């Protein structure tokens, strides 16, 4: 278990930095293209709702 904790502690910053980089480059077109049925499943019918949902996901702690 100590090895796992050590590994996580050494790599957690790099992991989060890579996720932040990927999210910062994400465009709305990419999001919609990769998830064509996501918004139908969530019953999202307005563009503003798409942006709000995405923002909530990105900023979730």
C-alpha cells in the first residue's frame, strides 16, 4: 500500500495538469461530435443548457 501511495503522490500533479490541458482545448463542436446522443438522453434542448451542463462538469470539485 505504501508503494501505491508513493506512486500516486508522485504522479497526481501530472495527471491533473494533463486533464486541465485537455479540457482547456475542448471545443463545443468536439463535445457534441463525440457525444451525439448525450443531450437527447439528458433532455437538453437549448444551447444555453449545454453550456451550463458542460461548465458544471468542468468546474466540479
